[in-house]
C-alpha cells in the first residue's frame, strides 16, 4: 500500500485507502498506542470488496503521524490528583482533539460523511465523533471499547500491571521487547482462537520500524483519563450504532461493552464468545458483517 500524508488541525496524519473512491467511506480508528496497521490489509480488503472506500490512519502521536515527544513527561500522580479535584490537567491533547483530527481528515479528503469504526481508544474517539458531529457520521461501530462509566469493573490487576510496566528499548534489546509485547498480547487475547505468535511478532516489529515512541502510551492514556464519563454524549447519538465486544476481554471487561450499548439509543450489542481484546482473523468476516449491516441502516434514515 502507498501511504499518504495530510496536514490536519496543525498535525500531519498518515493514512492509506482501499477500494473505490466513489463508494461510501469507512473510517477505521486505531487504539491506544497502536498504529493503523493493526487494521490489517486483509480486513480492509474484505470491507472494500463489500462496496466501501476504507480509510485507515495513524492517530496523532502514533505511527507516522506527528508525535508529541517534545511534551514533558507526564506525572500520573499529578494527573490523578488534578482529576480528583476537578481541575483541568496540563496534557498535550484530548480525545476531542483526536476526534477533530478524524473529522479534519474527512474534510481534507473532501468526504462529507463516513461510517466510523473504532477499536478500544479508537471506539471512544468514534463515539465522540458520532455525538459531536451527527451530520458527519453515517453509522458507528464501537469495538472492544467502553463508555467511561466510573462504576464499571476495572481491568484485571495483572493486565494493568503488564500494560503499565515499561518495555525494554527494542533497538537495544529486541528479544526482551518482543517477549514483553508478546506476553501482553497473549494475555489480552481471547481463549476461543489460537494465539498466532509469529503473526503478532511481525506486526509488533513492523510498528517499531514504522515509528517507535515509548511516550505515546502515557500521553494517550492521559487523553482517555480526561475524557470522563461519555454516557451523556452517547445518549445523544442518532446514527445507527453497533457495539462489538469480546466475551473474554480482560482489559475492557464485557460489562464495558454492555454499558456502552445500553447508553446509545437503539444500538445493537454483539458479544462474541471467545474474543478477547484483539481481532483474530477468524472473526474478520463476522465483524465485517456487523459493520456492513449497521452501515446499511443509515440508508433508511
């Protein structure tokens, strides 16, 4: 694929596209600290073959888009204290900024409206877009994400410990970095599908060689933290909506998907047995079916 770059909201966003440019657009939004290539080429091609123009992009501060490495290191204790006291913490950007990036990318591509599909943090960004820009979002598919409801069960403690433990520098200790990354990927994967270690190893190394920035994770965690409870926003969404969640997800437990679906009027919940916090290739067609079905609902509104 040929990657392109566009200036949007003062940042450079890397993106590529599949399918016919005259078809209805699907915008794929990546998750926390990951890159657009997590939406694999085969998955994008499946959607394109169903008559969509499929656009994937690197969020700001990830992949080949503009990074915010110049921002001082985040103090998470200070961040938590500010949030607890109701103050506005000093962070480089918010999920609303990332939502505006997605809308700005559509503007730059002269696309009036699109179907928004987001995974994990990307699902949060897609939720915000459907709430803030109803005229731009034809349908919403939120995958393995959450509503921000503070009463929801938290991630499994060992998952949080693995996620927040600093990884070795891949250019100094590639084997250690891979061991760290693969153990986490395996932990959050579901039990219903084989964990394909070689495939994950290739993906992890591809991300490293596209762009490695250990600070991205913390800055995007901060953006999620200040997003707060999105349920009031979710209640205003009018677009057809689908919430896809894994029954084995230990990062955002199934209650997170259930709460998201219950907060969006008229939404559909697809709880997939054996799916964790990942998208195994065995589920590509099932998930594409759901996205396509939800997209078609926009034709009758």
